[in-house]
């Protein structure tokens, strides 16, 4: 058995120290009591109890502490090793380490860039078995095929041009060695990735290509360098650059012909590093088409943890220590009080859980009543607001829209932005449903296939207007039908305001945005239909000779000389046969003034209350729509309903 964190075991030294300290403290206290009281009075003054419970409590406490310390050290047992199985493919990487790979036409140099590409390939293909061949004038396998990519990475980090015993660049030798190595795996399809600048190719490349193609080796070539090239560095040269026999500096350029030929004739791919192509993705696309096989992966050591076998006894010892060291006088009262304290929150939590369960099981009336009782019982403002939100949700689903409107209004007292947003959205939906139900007699359908289009909406409005015309009497200054339309417009206007308030708090609420758009469409269409009804009514009245009196036909002031005078009254007399210029007599003046005075009184009262008796029902509906037309302008301006105190929102 071993310990994962043996350092914790040092704490065990403290346990005997604590035990010795407890014994010494007990003896010291006994001496203090002996000095305090005389021996003959000690039994009467000092009540001695049995020290056994205290020592048992200390023993259990130290034992529990020891078990916890050992558990923290994590004792483990060795259950052997397990070899993981993985599905992958064989991929051999051939890296050119000739002198020309130190040319700096790419930064920092060609060899360093090639290594970076290999690191990316190792990360991009974690399940493939990969190996490394380094070649110059000859080729060697420096990392055999393995699933341990970290070992391959370490080899790549160390390799450089000094590992090549022979100069040059024998691509054919690298292809031959890679083909022979891949053949030994017994797999039909394998991949070879070559990173080189393509210069100074030695050997019979044609024969190697034929052998690789016959063995099912797909060659992917990656050119490193540029076509302009640069001078080949040589630390042994006086000028630091490699020179030819004539003393001129040697320039190395990227040769793509050989690399392209290798890739095309073996059904592989060719690319140039730094061209912008995602090389790991390109290599993966080629390798993923090869046959995969199951192989042995990494070996994982299996350990068995024993700490849980110590934690359970430690908990039991701690409980026993507490019980043994407790003085039981008065404990019963404390237990009862604690039980009562814990029972009350549980009961409340149980009530809330029952209400939620009723809501989820679609018993909406019961859920509404349960949430309402919870809200009335609690005094916490935030909790009460949340219960009101639950009550409103249940009432809305039960199609009790008036109760839902009231509960949503009360939930606006919350200071939580999410609760406020939900309350405003529910308030808008409830107001819209109240308006629709008042218009059609039924709730607005929730099934997408049953949602009425504008033609159906026109039919509903026209039917309501027809019922209004049938029930309206000529003596009525305002009909019950237009009172219904006024309530409808008010509810929908307020619904739009609440949708705007929701979008102010949650700009991404698509439900509020769609509902607002739909409500505005219905409001606009309702305005058009009411205007059309008004025009048709005026036209009908005009055809029947009952049109409204025109200016100068009886409503004008008789003092203008154009009152009731005409062919039947050529003298231009007013009513009662008296000349308007003469004042018409006291009795006539009083009668006319009394009549006018009463009329002015009514008009003034109607203007104050918004119910002008001279205003037709159509004009009244259009006035309400006009007053609410600013809802089409977007967000609310300061001072609107959304900015009033929440207590008055309902």
C-alpha cells in the first residue's frame, strides 16, 4: 500500500501531544480544587462527577482525528496496469536534416518551421501511431512507430543537421526506409509525410515510388522554403556561408518538382508550408481515408483508493465523542426547539413544492389557490412577489385572465429584473387576452394552426359592430358597443406598454417582441375598420336626410342675422317672431340663455371627463386610438405607465 500524499501523515505526531496535554491539564485542575477547599469541607462544597465520559470523548476524538489524517494522505493499493485499446493508422514522418534546411528564407529557418508543422500534426492526430525518420545523405529511424506522441515530440525537439553523418539529400533512401518499416506492420494502407526543400536529390527515386505505390504507401509531401531561396549557412567558412569551387556563395531554393511527383504518383497530396493552407486538416483528410485498425495504446496504472474506508469510521467516532462528552441536562429542551425550528421551513418548502407540482400536473385552479395562500402568509417582499408570479401563471393557464392581471401586477413589486420581465410579459399577455375575449367571446387560440388571420379578424370586428348597431338606440349619447371597443383598445395599448417594459429588461425576449408586433397589427387594423364604419355610417345618414347639421344651418349664433330667417320669415325675425337685433324680449332671452347655458355646462363637463355627448361613438374610438398612436414609435418616453410606482401599475 502506498500514499498519494504522505506529507499529511506528519500531523499524527500532534495526537499524542494533545493526549498528554489533556492529562496534565486534568491533574492541574484537581490540584487547584484541592487548594481551594479544605479536605473536611471538600465533599460538601464540590460535587464530583465521574471522569470516564470525558476520557472516552477524548479517546474517540483522537481516534477520529487519526482516521481523518490517514484518509487525507490517500492510501492506495496497486491493482496492476491496463493497456488501452485504440483505433488508428500508421503514419511515418520523414524530416530532411540536410545543411540546406538551415537556410533562413523562412523564419527562423526551414528546419524550425518543419518542426513546428510536426508538432501540429502530433496534436491533430492523437490516435494515430506515428514515427520519425531523419534523412540527409542517408536515412535513419530515430523514433519507431508508437502511440506515445510525447516520445516522438522529444525526438523531434533534439534532432538537427548535426545528426546526419553524410551530407546531401537522398529522398529515395528515405522513401525506401519508410516503405520497408511500414511493410513490417502488416497493414495494407499506410501514410508517409515528407518535409523537405527538395534539393540535391540522390538515388533511384523512380524505383522507390513504384515500390511505395505497390505497398500501399500514400506519400504526402510538404515543401519548406521559398523559390527565391537564400544563402546556405556554413559556420566553418570564413564568410559564414557555404561557397562552391569558384568561391561563390551557394544559394538554396525550394525545388517542388520532385516533391510534387512523389505525391501525385502515390495518390497523396503536395503543399508548401506557409501557403495559407491548413496542413493538419489536409493531412487528416488523406489519412482518414486509410484503413484503421485496433492497436495497443498507452498503459495505465490502476490504483485502488482506500480513504473512503477510513472516513466512515471517522464520522462515527466523531459522533460518539460528541455524545460521550455532552452534559444531558437541558438537552431535551434544546432538541425540541431545534426540531420545531427545522420543521417550519420544511413545511413551507413542502407547500411551495406542492404548488409547483400542481402547476406542472396542469391542475391550474389548485395551483393558483395554493400560490395565493403562500403569498398571503409570507411577509418577505421578494418571496411574496415570486409567489404572486406563480399565482398569475396558474391563473393565466386556467384562462382566468382578470385574476392573472391582478397577480402579475402584484409581482411587479419584485426587485429582481428577471421576475419583473416575466411579470411584464405575463401582464401584456393577460391584457391582450382580455381584449380579445371581450371582442370575440373566446380566448385567443394558442395553436399555431388556429391563429386567426386579418380576414378572420375583420369578420370578428364587423360582427361586433353589427351587434352594436342593432342594440343602439337613437337617444343614446354613447352605445354599449363602443364602450366595449374603448376597453379593448385600452387593454391592448397597455399590453404594448408592458411588452416594451419586458424588452427594456430583456432585450432578447423573442416572445415579447412577437406579441408586441402582433398586437400593433391588430390595433392598426382595428383603427382602419372603425374609420371605415364611421364613413359608412355618415354616408347612410346623409342618404337618409339625417346627416349632422352643417355650419350655418341652425347652430350658428342668431345674432349673426342668419338664424331662422328665410322665405317664411322675410323680416329676418328670430324665434317667437322677434327681431334678434332688438334682443328679443326678456322671456325669450331667458329661455335662450337657459338653453344655451345648459348646453355649455354639459359640453364643459363632457370635455373634462372625456365623454362629450356631442361626440359620436366613431369619433370617440378614433380619439382613443389617436391618443395611443405613440405606441408605434418604439420605447416609452419618461413619465409613461412603465415609470410609475409599481403599487399603482394595476
